[in-house]
């Protein structure tokens, strides 16, 4: 009687699980969570064993071909998480399992081929040429891995022959999983190691008098002297025009020391001030930590305390709570998962974990190669890591005993995966915590309406940090002294001082127009910029979009230039004078004449980061500007470079988009200008107001984070709008109240749930016809299910009606539990989203 197993195969568009049996040699070696290879149709595919089964569903099962990794790749809790998520998100189980495996695991698998000892079934003379070649190769060189054979026989499809040789008994193949050779990436650094006097004395010895080399080396020394600490050599070259040869010369003279640092470095390391030892907690923090610790002690798999929503403005001490809770988790012999929106955008948070738990943190970020990712995954599985820090995918790191899951900035949209399989890391974290017996902390200054509603309904536990601590007292004093200022902080108990949130001035841009000011800067913002620049401080200008302008239109007839593929307005980019579609990447030159009326007055209108930068440069020729937007960050490592440039005060004004909103702490920033606060409010999506409020609040939080104080100037055409008013007043509660009313009135979440069904087709008519057909079908399902409170919205073209050449149509189903309508139904090519983040 063979042993049967249930396997989720890794083939796209295959939803089911399948039954196989084990070959005798794998019996007892394969169980739940093992990664195997098995025949599926005419191909060999990978699959994960879900469980043993006693009686298979089919009469004739196929046999598992081989075991890829002797250690399970999924824990039992992960398998269960995949099942539950597949059910709640209406996704395929195999899609979710795929999320949990490190990318490229399949490619990491290899076979070791060696000569069999037993008598082969077919004599050597019966072999093909290729089989013979393979065999003699292995006879000559001994056992070989597949990759080595690839190199020995380039461009030869030798694998079928190898399989045949195994069948015939000539060769044996043994699965091996290659450990990637991983070394942390390093960057070269240079540091001055002589004092100013010694440097001065050495100047004549640097090279021939008056030569270029001498000038370069002098520039290098001056720069390194200014910097003090180790600097990435790329910076040194940029500042001096010199090269490594020059640095070697200076090192020979004993003036400079070369070194290496790990490539992941917090670009903001020097600017904020973190105590090296954990500070004593404030009374508010203690209340929060006590609650979480009590919950952690209680938690057992299947019975955990409800998630904690930690609500506190930026700088209120949330991260300190995460750190302490992590410490408690480790003391209990368990591990922690810390999720952040994106590591490049939250370097300060990441560094605090790295320095508080040195050598115990696994970092997951987009800069890692598949090999590095795989290595982190393996170390986690082997229990060699105590915590992982990373974006939403880090939730699936196979830690053996998870005790804590944190979502920092839990409102951030990056926690939602907006491609199949659609899922929200917050939902996944809550489920996973139940399965593993972990505590969950969701922290934010601006929780989602639905998250706060969970608390108000009694589903989640509320923790509040109302005061902005912003810094350790000692650090504040040191900084105030450096700046020659009195501190604006108020004393709190212990080592903490608190500071008020920055005042927000709302400027009515209609008044500006009436007063004859056509500039994109109001008089007040201009004045504030003047002040900041003349005091040697820094400003941030925030713009909620990118490109020099949005609409390019004809002043005569109003024709707007759109993308021929997506039907979306094109965006103008000034250096190349190109029009770009932000959805599909289509590019074209600015037309000279209006395609509609032939008029020549066609031009861009509106404001983008490049326009703002140009305006700053025109008005303040001495100001050093820096842009931080999608365009400027296309290059790898660009985030770090921009941040370190700005934090080292090599620029005065930072002009940026949404990226600015994350948790940056830049003490010299005393002014935040929001160029147009209304952008985003007009989008036809029920979350438009919420997203705008969140981004405005977060951006406003960037100002006034030091003894210098600071302010926010918010320009708007709708000063009376409740979003603008609540953001200006730093009033989350006011916003929550109004927004909740609005949601209740219009019947949106949290009062209903949504399922969004999207269909894409190259042909507009087909897309529409298909949408109509499914709508009809769904109406029948609603009727059959007697769900009078469930309704269908649409079908309609999506707001972004065309993307990448595809026409998009959507149907939204709204009701108490619309997902249940679709369970067990096949929806073909439709993209199905349960609780979508956006309806655009
Ligand atoms: P958040 O995560 O809410 O933005 P943080 O935990 O980063 O807040 O705290 C803001 C600043 O205050 C940090 O510099 C942190 O080191 C400091 N801090 C936090 N808690 C305390 C405390 N109890 N005593 C002194 N300084 C503190
Ligand atoms: Zn025209």
C-alpha cells in the first residue's frame, strides 16, 4: 500500500490540489511542507506537500519524482495561513504558497549525477551518442551537478538523456540544494586620520606644485576634514574630481584611512539622535507596553489577544514600544516580525532595530539579490534569526516560533498587494498571529477609518500616545547648544521632553489670484522660504504628483493630449520635452499643432516637481535644490543618495512627492510647504479623502522636529474642505468623525464590504460585453442567494479606463459579505479583489 500525499502544484492558473503517491525511497522522508517535484500533465512541476492522505480522490495517482529540499520549506502554521488567506481573498492556494517561498528557490535546486553501481538494464552499445557523451563525462570527472554539466556541454539539451540514463540504471541523480555564496555587500569609505595642522603641513608634499593632482588631493583633504567621519568614496570623488589613486597617495602619506562598510547604511545616521541605551519609558508608554506584554504572556496558538492599534503622532514614541515589545518576545524565546512600508524610505526605524539587536536581525529589502534573500530565509528557518525587518513580504519568513508581529505605519497602502494574489498584510498578520500565538501591534499616526472602527466596535485594543516626544532630553540639549538656541521642548517626566506639533497656516490660493499673485508660491510661502534660507535652515516642498504638469491642452479648443493606449492625460517632462503616460510608459514629443483644431497654442498646464524646482531656482538663485520623486529615484540607491545629500545640508530645499510622507526625522527642516493640498481630493474613489488627509498629516509632521521649531504652509483652493481643516488642525478625531458619517451615508466600508471584479481586454467591445455578461450572472447569484442587502454597482469602465493597451471594466459588489457569493465559482480571467484598496 503506497503512501499518498496532497500536493499544491506550482503552475499558474491551476487552482486545485492533487493527490500523488510516494516512491518507496521517499516514504518516511516526505511530509507536510516539503518541496517536491512531480509530473503534472506533460511537464515536471514543483509543488508543496500539504498533508498525507489515507485514500486518494483519484483511482490512479502519479508518483512524486523527487524531494527538492530535505527540510520542509513551509511550517504547519504557514500552510494553514495560506489556506485561510486563499479562502478569504478568493485566490488560489498555490498562489499564496508561492508568495511564501523565496524567489528562485526552484532555480536553486540542482541534482548531483553519479555512476550507478547496479547492473544497467541496457548495455552500453544501446545508448545514443549524447547518452554516451554524458556517461563518459561523469566517468572522467566524477559526480557532477546539473550546473557543471551545463558548463561542460554548453547549449546541449542533455537533461532528457540524463533522465533516460537514470531510468536505465546507468546514472543516479540526487537532489541537492545549493547554498548561495553570500557575502554582505560593502562600500569603500575614506576617513581623515590627521588633524588640521598636520594636513596643513602636508599640503606641499601632495604632488608637484600647482599641478592638477595636487589640487585634487587638497580638495579631498579639505572635504574629508569637514566631514570628520568615514565617507563613501563616491562622495569624495564627486567633491574633488579625484580617484582611488589619489586616495591611495593620501593614505601612503598617513593622512587618510581607507575602510569598508556594509552597503546598507542609514543615510540619515548622522542627523537624528538616538540614545544608545533604551530610555526610561514615559508613563503613557508604560501603559502601552504593559498591555502588550500582558497579551504576549496570555497568547497561545488559537487563542490570542485582539490586535493592538497603537495610535500616536510621529515622534510620540511608538518605535520605542516596538523595540521593547521585541525585547520581551525574545526573552520568551520567540521571534518577532517587524513590517515597515519600505526600507529605503524608513531607514531610521530600521537602524534602531539593527543597533538595538545587533547581529540578530534579518533585513528584507528590494536591493537584495535572490541569493541574499534565500540566505535570510534559510537562516530564519534554521532559527538563526531573532527578528526580521522588511516590507509586507517579510511576514512570510519561516520563523519557527513567532511571538510578535508589528505593522509600522499600518495605514500605508504598500501593505496591500495590488496584483494577484491580492491580499492585505494586516489581515494576513492577524490570521498568522492567531495560528502562531503571537501578539500583533498595528501602529500609525493616521490609522485607516476601518482600523479605528475596529477599535470602536470593540474588536481591537486601543493604545494611545498623545504627546510628541521627539527626542531624548540629552540629545535635545546637545543639539540646542550646537545651534546656539534655547529649547522649545517642554519637560516631561524621565528623560523625555515633548514638543508641540508645528502650527499649520492655510493659504487660500483664490485670494492670491485675486490679489494678482500668479506665482505657484503664495506671498506667505515666499516669505517663509525667505526666512528659512536666510537663516541657513532647510525647507521641504511637497507636491502630490509628478511631472512638470499634468494636462497638456490646447488653449484654443481645450483638447487634452492623452495616451493612445490608456486614454489618460499625458504628463510633460521638461528636460527631454517629452510627454509620458504614467500608466503604460508611452512617450511622445510635444505636438507642435493641436491634433484637434490645428491651433498652435498647445502647451502644458499645472504644476509638477520640476516646475516647483524651477520656480525656487528662479526666485532664490542661491538656494540649492534637490528633487525626490519617482523620476529622480529610478536609479538604484537613489533614495539613499538624496536623503544623505539633504541631511548633510548639501541642499536647502527638498521638493518631493509622496515619498516625503514616511517617517523621516530631519532636524534642520523648519518649513514644510504643501504646494497644492487639494490634489488627490478630486479622484473618483471613496478613499480619496482619507488618502489625502493621511498624506497631508504625515508631510506636516516633517516640520519642527528640533529645537529650531518650525511651521507648515498649506496652499489650497478649498480652505473650508473638512480634509484640509482637519489636517491643518492636526485633528485625527475630527477627520474620523466626518469621514465616518460620509461613509455611512454612502454605504461604504466599514459599513459594507466590497468585492471588485475587473476585466481587461485589448478589444473595447469584448471587454464591455464580458462585463455585461458577468454582471447579469452576478445579479442572478444575488437573487438566488436571496441577498436583498447585496447590490451590484456597474458594470462601468474603470477610472483608469485603459492600461497598457487593455480596456478595463469593473463591477463592484457591495453588501455584508459579498465574497461568499463567489466562493466555489469559477470566474475565468476576471481579477477578483476582496476589500480592495481603491476603486480607480
Ligand atoms: P515614533 O515611532 O512614534 O515616531 P519614536 O519611538 O521614534 O516615535 O520616538 C521619537 C523620539 O523620542 C526618538 O528619538 C526616541 O529615541 C525618543 N524617545 C522615545 N521614547 C522616549 C523616552 N521614553 N525617553 C526619552 N526619549 C524617548
Ligand atoms: Zn486645439
